């Protein structure tokens, strides 16, 4: 998702502000290949834990651009 806003100072000068967000909802998709399936005898607390995700965390980017 991205938004832009341009502020005009004169006919030839302007300042543009931009903001972009990747994975805006910060949704997580777990990687089924990283599911631990150890036996309950060795370590019962680590059964069914995921150690990796398929998605990246939310990233936000801001920019200013001066036009003349």
C-alpha cells in the first residue's frame, strides 16, 4: 500500500511526500516444513512448534522528493 502527497510552493517548485507499507496487516504464514515433530519422550514442550515463516514482517518506507 502506498500514499503520496504533493505540496506546491510555486509553479515550478514542489515537495512530494511518499509512504509505502509492505505486509500492512502484518499477517503471518508459518512454514509447514519447519514444524517440529519430536517424540514426547525426549522433549514434550517442543512438539508442534514452527521455527520459520513464509512471510516477511511489516516494512514501512518514507521518502521526500524536491522537484524544481
